[in-house]
C-alpha cells in the first residue's frame, strides 16, 4: 500500500521533539535509535483522506503513499553549510537511515529507485513537485562541508540500501491467495488459525473480517479487511 519513502532532517537537535513526531513516521536520534512518529504509516496510505492533523505531513504535495523518515539533526543550519552547524548529521544516523529504509522496503514491498526512495531535496528536481526551498540533503551526509547535488547524494544512499537488501536472505514465498469476505476453504482456515479468532470454520464472514481489520490496525497495515501479501506477511513472517 505504501509506495515511496522520503528522507528528511528535522532541522532540530539530536532528539525528536513533539512537532517532529507529528511530521514524520520514523525519527532517528543522535545515537542512531529509530523512534516511531505520532502518526502510523497507514495514516498516509493511498485512499485515505489527508485531513490536517491526522497524518504525517512531511512533504508538500507528496504525502499520499509516502513514508517520512527523518534524521534528528541540523539545528540552526543554513543552506550549503552557510551557517555553522551545531548538530550535524552523524554517520551512525546515516547508517540507521539506510537500515530503516531497507527494512521498510522489505515490509512494504518497495523497490528502491530515484523516484521511490529519495531525499526531500530530490523531490522537486526529480518529481517536479514544488517544495519551498528544502535542502535535506544537499550536503555530504557522512560529513564534510559544502553543498552538493542532492541527486548524487541520493544515489549514494540508494546504493547503500540496495546493498543491504541484496545481502538479505530471501524468505520462501508460499502461494497464498488474496482473501476477502465471502471466501471459503483451506486458506481461510489457515487465516483463522493465524488470527486466533472466533472460530476455524473455513468461511470468511463478518467476524473473520472484523478480526482481520483489528489485526491490520494493530500492525500499521491498511485496515481494509482484505488479506493480501502484506497482511499474510505480517500474520506469518516466517512464511
Ligand atoms: Zn524535509
């Protein structure tokens, strides 16, 4: 359901503040620890109405389907390092950004690419969606002064994500059909067993649907009551 990841810095210190938590889905502190934001990733899912205050508004005009991941850093900084940086991005934060991006790609079936996993500063030049002078990241993210082409920087980060993803073992992919209310049979029985729900009768009725929606809500999935690849994967991560 999610189809894009946008990288940011908060423009603050090394810990996420309340405003930061509302703006992003994931926040990486100065020690490289990943924190959840205030809004669930599912709040930005396609098909959801983006009512102000109910989703993470991290990228102007590009929040639907987009996960916002922010490094907590760069307080008081100006364009291209024009102002002395009191909280520069640390390498451990970049490592965590790459690792979290790879994890989210795995989880949501996102394939990294220049239009798919990109920094805020790349959004306008690459996608043509106008941003108000956003420059996260136009500086070498692993340190050193000076402005650089955000797309070249994004390419470096995407290469790191791709390396991480390719080094991961690929889990076996059992054949599991998409299930919705009205379905019957052995796959429904498997589903009901995994849900530990009201009964295992092989018939996908309203009670099973309710159990699916509750499971999806708890697991940051789109709570649509339809059991697709994402929900199957969350139900039985080992396949
Ligand atoms: Zn940003």
